[in-house]
């Protein structure tokens, strides 16, 4: 048997196939990392927006509480 015959399929078929798989895997990992970074940025933006809205609601409720307290003080039959 000629040992040259066994090495040729490896270099002609397996090596290019492995190279293609390695490049495709690297490309997918690179794309997925960028997508994950985009997702993290979107979540951070949503969290910041939600925090701003909650702060606005807290301020509004605080203002309503102060207004109710002033109205109660002005309309209360018992003066403090």
C-alpha cells in the first residue's frame, strides 16, 4: 500500500473543512458578542429611562402629599 494515498484525503478534504468550521465559528462568536453588547446597552437605556420615570412619579406623589397636608391644615376644624 502506498502511504501517500492516505494523506491526500486529509489534506484535500479534512483540512479545508476544518478551516471553514473554525472561521464560521469565529464569525458567529464575533457577531453574537456584538449582539449581546447591543442588548446590554438597550437594557441599560431602558433601566435609565425607567429610573427617570420612577423619580418623576416619586416627586409628583411627594408634591401631592404636601398639597394634601396644606389643605388639611387649612380646612381642619382643629387648629394645630
